[in-house]
């Protein structure tokens, strides 16, 4: 899986997670706080990309799969979801 795939998969999953995550979702904010909503999507996408990269390389290092297999894609989606979901709890800041 190439670097562009990590950006696309991780970014889309991270943005979707930050959009639908209850309590921390930028869609719960008012129009006047659009800067906070942009930051939430940015950090959600960034954490999603990081989660996809870590899950993919971690799975390859322990020998679960090789590059390009379907399990790598599934682990990248799951890693992006998990890391972008726990991100607000790590930073403890409601964006």
C-alpha cells in the first residue's frame, strides 16, 4: 500500500470519525465557531493517517500480512478509526 493510499484512507476515516463522534463532533458547533470545526477535521484526519500508517507497518512487522493484501487495508481502516476515536480523550480538549 503506497503513501497516497495511507493519506486517502486515513484522512477519510479520520474526518468521518471526527464528524460522527458524539460530544466532540464539529457538527454540534455553531456557525460562528467554524475555526474549531476546521481544527477538529484537521486533527481527526491527521490522527487517522497516523493510525493507518501505524497499523499497516505494525502488522507487517509482526508478520500478519505483506504489503498489498486485503488484511493490510482492513487494518489500516481499523487503525485509523481507533486512533482518531481515542484522540479527543488523549488531548482532553473539546475542539
